C-alpha cells in the first residue's frame, strides 16, 4: 500500500524522486504512484465502464437472444410526466424515495425537447452510466487506501467486468444509490467524515440501503474522537437533511412514510429470495411441514443478529482499519439483501463494488466473484419469464423446470456466500476479536492491513 500523509492536512504539490509528482487526492498523498499514472488509470477505467455497457447489451441481445429490460424505465417515465402535469407521482405502485426525482427530471428534459419517450430512456441510461463511472472511480480511489496502485487499478477493471451488475446499470435505477454509498465510503476512508455522513443520508433518500453503512461510519470515526462526539456530529448532518427531504412529502401524503419501511407485507414473497429457496427445499423437496412465514421469521431474526454481531465487531476491534470497515459494510448490505422476503435481481448492484474492491488481491477471490456474476446473470435476464416470475416458479413443483430453477438459485446463493467468505475472511475477524485485551489503551489508527 502506498505511503501517504496521515494527518489529513493539505499536502503541497512537490516533486518526489526523479522529479515525479506524487498523486494527491482529498489531501492524501500517495508516494508510490505519480499523478500521470493515476490520471491514466482513471481514463482507462472510465473507458472500461462505458465499453462494458455496450458489451453487455450486445452479448445479451445478439449472443443469448435475450432482452434489455426497459420496463422499470417506462414506469419512471410515466411518473415523471405525472409530476410535470401537476399530479402527485408517489402512488402505491411507485414506492421510491424522493431523490429518485433527480435523475427522472433530468432525463425528462430531452424527452420533452425531442417529444420522444426513447429520448428519456437514452438520457436516463446515460445518467446511470455516469453514476456507474463514479462508482468505478470510487473503487479505484478507495483501493489506493487498501492496496498498491496496481491492485487498486485491477479492482476497478474487475468491477467494469462484473457483467451482471453492468446489465442493471442500463436497465434500473440502482446505480444512483450505489454510487452514493461508494462516495460515502470514499469520504469516510479519506477522513472527510461529515461528507460521509451527509452522502449516506442522501443515499437513504434514494433507495434506503446506503443508510446501513451509517452506524459503521460512526464507530469507525469514533476511534479518532469519541462515540458521543461522533453521534452529535452525525446528528447535525443527518437530522437537517432528513427533515428537508422527508417532512414536505410526508405532510402532503402521510402514506409516503411507507416508502422508507423496507419490510412491506403486501409485496408477498419473491421466488428468487433465499427465504423462498430454503422453503422450497424444506417444504417441497423434503416434505417438512414448515410454513414460509416461519422461514421468513428465522431469516429476519438472522438479519438482526448478524447486523448486531457486525456492529459489535466494529465497536470492539481497535483501530481505524478501512479494510475492516468495508468488510463489515459489505456483510451488512448482503444480510439486508438475502434475508428479506423481497429481492429484485438488480440488488446485486448494491454490493458488487465492495466485492470487487476486496477480491482484487487474489485470483481465487476473483474467480469466485465471476462465478457468482455468471449465476446472477443466468437468473436475470436469461431465466426470467421462462423459469420463474417475481412470485413463483413457472413449472409445477418437482418438475424438471422447477428443479432446475431451484438448483440455479441455490448455487447462486452458495456462490455468493463462498465469495463473501473469501473476501471477508471471517476467521481473521474472529481472531482479532479473540485478541482484544480486557483493558485497552486508546487505539491508534491503522492505515490498512
């Protein structure tokens, strides 16, 4: 990992060895990478992110004869038009946090200029590609805090090649909140704590899940100050933003409160969830008399216990270790995704950048990551409609098509857990917990593993 200043002060631009200017970002200087190389890496990664979208679109349609799913973008268009026409866009069918209106209103401008719905689709896709470019640059810049410049660059390239996530960048809205989560992590590991709190809060008002990282930011930053001080600092940022973005909409329609409640019973159980997969094995394959509600209850208990365990690790392990922070945030986001009764395939966009960031140092981790990406791509778009829909498998129970669907979903979750095990290294975290002395002095910052 590169040598850099650790006091957070602005470093003057000066030439290092052989007249090379070290790369500096957010007052952090990296002595093992020059400015020219870093800029070249950034250009390559931007080009890779754009090329990946064209490649995924071509392979999906030309090679696999599948489809680019524009259904959700059509819904975005209709509700954006409702707002322009003076109607309230947030209906029971449109349960999105308020900041979704930002990209929708921007994309609506060319649609009205050219009087074309496809202009909206193209503009919206370009905005999501821009968000994905922000994400890939965050992967690279955070990687410089974890690894050397070569591994950080590889992390960015791996994310560009994560084809299942790339598919959803041009078909869904999730690239926007994912970029905010990555920006929040970037600001936090670069010691811009207040910006990290602000961006994670803004992320909550895009798609809720970025707020999962906020308590881990608090515990991470408290290593330099105190937990009480960090709570006060965060509250000064979180509360005003929340009041401005939540209260006006709530006063207009109190029902919008439900948007920010991630567990909504009226949605039922999605057929691609881990809950439904476990239930299918227990109930349909092994004929055990267990209800899906019981399985779901256990999953939500597991989510709660798991997040508490992660918070304990963040609290108990001394030092400010950015790699540990990213591992814990990754596990928390994955827990939220896999334990819920509702899971859309695009949720893979939420945590793929973190997987790529942590997998970049080892070929086995990279291989596991792409096996998971392949199975996720098989799930959607290749199997959707033919083998399953949102709430059910299309074939009868225990038929060949039904078994294929169940096996694919099972393998997909196993691949995710194997990948998670490799990149997080839970044994190492448990070892650190066992090594904690009963009384510790004020821990010093750990720049990285």
